[in-house]
């Protein structure tokens, strides 16, 4: 009898302890824990391999004999470079979003799922200017996904969670708050705009992983391209931009160049005073192409562009960079200042008119090209242009535009459309046996609207 009582007492104590532990776990289970448990299955590790040219030093016969190092001779070979990053599954059929810089130049890409499976991935499309890429893996069963949320209503100070593989440490979780929105910064010789800033730790390897709100929705794609040893400063591409670009990449494999048909310059203090504008930001519209999307929306020469898509426009470069985040036929709102009052118009960019591409090359670069037996050659050089001044001549072969190979007129046009908003373009030109890198400035005084 006494032994039975003891057993019941021990069992009761165990039940009480179990209930207490369960209650303690329930108390500790906050929103961050729930987000991690909900979304982690959809976060993947991405490994890449890239083959690059490498120069190896060849050891002399004496060094081979004595096992030494050194020598003056060398030989070329192929070297494999490993890369890593993160990604997130957004469609159960195996559609994965990551950063462009994670997979750029990779010869092979493999994705490790949460259950440990390693799968080969193919690139559906990528866009370097917005640092986004879409991958596809194939499985027999549907995969767990994370839902793309909305970033336009983000609140400064709200809690966010980042999941990724910093330095190869898979399934690492960091938490923080939204520090700012609409951030613009320079990295890798590019201007990145309209980013979400967070104090959640974002390190190499986090790139491509999700930034989540407390509902477990993706409100950004993390990127670790911002350097400088910053502490407590991480960036993510906002979900609204991700949705636009991923849809474009999934459907077309690339971001179709958008054209609005207006020219803008930096707003000087003198021009601002004359127009009655008392702010330190904005861009001044100097030309509007007849029949263009900007003209149809009611934009006029002399307007000040104050905001695009709900965020301030700092200057003309900021305006041009922002437009790149919108593919053709994806509308955005412009806030204009005209005659002492602000007004909002909706602009729907179109694809750059084919009729204008040849004019763009001739008017702004001074070049005309043609295909000739599988290569692209110059058929004309405009007198007085920068191309003529550096000595380019008809018959020269164009090999690359901004490091992008071009062998056809269509490829040249596409590369030029991508480069047209820059201040210059880098050409690799061959004459005879020799190749030359030549930088040509884009001439801005021709009236060619972008």
C-alpha cells in the first residue's frame, strides 16, 4: 500500500513538472519563435561554383628536385571558386528567390533544402541592377513556401526577423527592427535604391534570404552587398519591388527596359527659387517626348518631380535609378510640383520603342553597327562625336558593351538599352589582331528622352 502511494506521488509530481514545463514553453513562445518555426522550412542554402582563369607558377627543374618554390615562368589554368548564399521558396513548384550577386557567373548552382536534400538549380532570370534572381528546382512533391507580403506599409521600429546562412552557418536567425525605408546607397559600382534598412544582422551568406514581419510574411530579400564594416546596418530589397521584378523574370527571363519618355536634370537652388520650390530634393523635367507615357500622364517640361512610388526623389540620377525598378507596363505614381501646387499622376512605362534604339546609338554615341559574318562591326561613325575623336572607324569590331558580349545587332541594342541611363559606356573594340577598351560618354544635349 505504501509503495503504491509513493508511485502515485511520483507520477503526480512528474505530471505537475511536465505541466509546468509546458506552461513555461508557452510563455516563452513569442512572435519571433513562431515566425522562425513557420518559415524556416522554406529557407534554403545556395552553393555555387564558378570557373575562372588563373595563372599558376611553374616550378623550375631544380625546384622540382629540391621541393622549393618560386620560379619566373607561369602557365594558365582553370580555377574553381566556391560561393554561398541563401534563398527562399515562394512557389511550391520550386521557384526560389535570391540575390543576383549570389549566383552571378556561376557554372553550377545547388540548393540545399531544409530537410537536407541537395538539388541542382537552373536560373530562370536575373537582374543585376536590382540584385534579384529567380531559380528553379524540380521535385516530385510540393515544397514549403513563404508568402510575399507588402512593404509599402512598413513602420519604422516594427519587429523583423532575418533567416539565412551567414558564413555558411545554415538556419541562422537574427531579429531587429525596421530602421528606415527608401534607402539609397552605392556598392559594386552600382547605385541601389529604395531598400529597407534594418539592424538585424545581415552578413555574407545571408544574401538572398528573407526578411520577415511578425506574421511570417516576406517584406524584403536580404542583401549583404553594403560594405564598410558597418555595425547594425543591414539592407533588404522591399517586397513590393521583389514582386514586380520576380514576375517579370519568371515570365520573360529578364527585366524589360522601361521607357517613360522624359529627361530630367538636377534641380539647382536658383531654378528651385524661380519655380517656387522651397525643398532641397527633386529633379527638374527638361523635355517630354510627344506621345510618351510621361506625356500621356500629363507631365510637362518645367515640372519638378518630387516623389516616385511614394518615396522622395533626391536628384536626376535618383529618378533614373528608381525607374529601373519598374518593368514595362508596371504603373507608378509621380508627385509633381507645378505653378505652386503639387499634383499626383500615374505613369505606366512602356518598352523602349524599337525605332528609337538606332537613333540612341547614333545621336548619343555616334555609332552605327551591322552584323557581318557572325560578328558586329561599325558601319558608321558620326563626325564630331566622341567615338570619332577617339579614332573609331567603320570596320572596327564591337565585342562587348559594358562587359556584356554582343555578336548581333539585337544584342547590341539590348546592351545599349541597359546602359543608356549611365553617363558613359565601356566598349571592347577589336581592330586587326588587337583589342582595346574604350569609354565613350553619353552625349546629353541631343534631346533624346529616356
